[in-house]
């Protein structure tokens, strides 16, 4: 069963169980996937669906941060509940230690020696661990490694 079929199946079971948040999140996710399919004029691969989910996760993270800054705890909690539903479909994320090791390996691989070559390292790490690694964390580690 591919990822899109799994999402559809989970949506139906959540709908029948009257799980409000899950139904809302999966409905939005299905719409985002459908919109992407219309853009590309073809069905999406599981990897492309993970990209769509990744964008949804990123939106939720940004919303949570903004709601917390604005003192809207209830809205932030709702976004966190939605985020938990979305993360269930994402591959397991690398730990901070694994992320640091991946950056070190990419630096050695690309031969990067200074901040000007940050893009090469970022590209290597992000391509290898697509969907499983936090770009912001990678960026911070790469900056620290290449500036010292």
C-alpha cells in the first residue's frame, strides 16, 4: 500500500471514529496532495507525498512559534495536535548526533573548507537524508563547522 492509499484509509477510519483533529488534518493533507498532482499533471510518488507532508509540518512549526509569541496558547496547542498527526507519516528524524555526523561526513566528502562552500555541504546532506533531517539544524551545524 502506497502512502496516498494509507492516508485515504486513515482518513476514513478517523472520520468513522469522529476524530475531529485527525479528520481535519488528513482532509487538508489530501487537498494539498491533490493540488500538487494537478500542478504536475500526474500521480505523486511516495517521495513527493513526503515533500508535501514536510511542507505541512513546516507550516505547523511556524504557526506554533507565532502563536506562542502572540500569547495564543490554545491555538498553539491545536497546531501541535495537528503536527503530531502529520509527523506520523514522516520517516524517523535523525538525532542531533546523527545530524552532526552526517554534516562531518559531507564536509569531508565535498572537501569544503570555508563558509563560502556552505551550499555544497548543505546540498549533499539534504539530498542524502531527504525528509529525515531538519534543514535549520543542518545549517547551524554547517556554519559552526566551516567558520572554525
